[in-house]
């Protein structure tokens, strides 16, 4: 049997996705939401474009990892996954396009380059990208530790970095299989009810 480029197998696992790169949340109350994320959680504003405000945690190595966009209803705007290379981005985009779950390419956004948009089985908007802008602190924010993007800022809860995202879905198993078979995620934990229905699944592309 010949391996297809869009299915993970034991012989040739998919290793194209590196990690969660950024999230966009939609909100009908942008001013209050921004206050919550900056004053309570301690994220730092780095840019604005249109109806979107871009933020980051003090330990994030990228220029921006979180965005708040004004919208009629609250929800997930999209989740952005960074690939391990430009060729990995092309491979995953081609595979998703062949599956019919792709949306389109766009030129990029604040902090990152061209991205391929797609949807999971439940309709959550996602994108894959590779080119990204590293955060460069000002002298007053520069850390003395070489492995830290900036010094610690004790403001609010002082969230360090973007780590993971939890998504609600109608069919846990279908979405789990999509992330594993099409994007190379690995199953870490799951909840199965007495009825046999899978009620939750936690996945990642690395042991972090």
C-alpha cells in the first residue's frame, strides 16, 4: 500500500506542525475584553490593525501570539499553527486542499507571513503558517537571561505565554482523528463515557 501525504501512518508519521502559534478571539465588547486581557491577565499590547488588537505574554518569543477582534458575537476567530518549515506548510496545505476542508491562502497578518486557512470537522477556523516575526524587546524590557525574550513583568496575573487551546465540539472523535491523521497530533489523554462515547480528548504535537 502506498502512503498518502495527508494521512499519518506508523511507517511515516506526519511531523509538519511545530506548535500552536497564535489565537484570535472575537468579542462584541472589545474595550472591556482588552482591559481584562491586559490589566487582569497581564498581556501586553503590541499592535493594532482595523478592529483587531494584538497582544503577547512576557515569555512569548514571537511578536504577537494573541488577538482580540471586535465582532457581533463572541467566539473563536481562528487558531494558528506554525509548521516546521516552508515545505511542511506546502505539504499540509496540499493535503487539506485535497480533503476539501481548505478555505484559501492569505498574505499574512501582524507578526506572521502567508497562511493557509482551513476548517476542522466541527467548523473551527484554523490556519497554518511558517514565517513569523520574533519579538525584539526595547532596552528597558530586555532580560539578562539569554533564553528569555524579555524580563518578567509583574502586572496583573502576568501570563507567561500561549500554551494550549481547548475547543468545544459536537463530535470529539471526528475532530480528534482529523488532528491526528491530517496534522500529525498525538493523543495524550481522553475521556470515554460508560456509553462508549468519547467526551474529551487532549492532543499535542510534542511532549510539551
